C-alpha cells in the first residue's frame, strides 16, 4: 500500500542535515523525510547519485516534494534535472523550518494544494521583531472598575 507524501531536503553544505536535525529535536523522527548534503568539492555525478538513491527510497509514496535551499543553486538545479519532469514530484526553493515541518507533517492527496500550503507556511514564518510602545493608561483605572 502506498503512502501519501515523502520529502527530500537538499542544500549546500550541511544545511539540510542541520535543519532536519532541528525538526527531529523538536518533533521527533519522521519516516517520510531524507536529506542530501551537497558538500564542498563534490561534483554533479556525486550529488546526482545521492539524490537518486534518496529519491528511489521513496518508492512507496504517491508524491515526492524536494525542498532546496537556493533557487538556481546546484541542489536545486540537479533536483530539477533529475526529477523535475516526474508527474508526482515538485521541486521547491527557499528552505526554512516552517516549510520543512509543514511538508513532513501535512498529508494531502493533491500535491499542488500541499505545495501551496508549504510555500505559504514558509512565507508566513518570516517575521521581524519590533518593540511596540504601549501607552500608559494606568490612571484610567485609579478608582477601580
């Protein structure tokens, strides 16, 4: 019996390994995710071999989403070259915690709706800290309510 969606995360250096480690630290291990590092000095043949091996390990899944760090970077380009024309596969860029967590934990039979949810969660997770001044209305309640 096949399962819904698997996630392959790949990035430069050990970013994919690190972000997956963070997910596992917070939420535990997941069977539907694998990571592929693209290390300094590796060539296309090496990363292609690692990507294909990880991808092929998901043969029991209906859909595979590949999330990469940087659009146009080697992990993204090699993922597109190897799997971009596969009907059951989507390749995304802009990896962040929210995207990966959503991809791993959300199941949807419609891969395109799931991709939209992943992208939206990634965008929504990007925030800027701001200090907001609160007006002091303490004398407003001097006599109680």
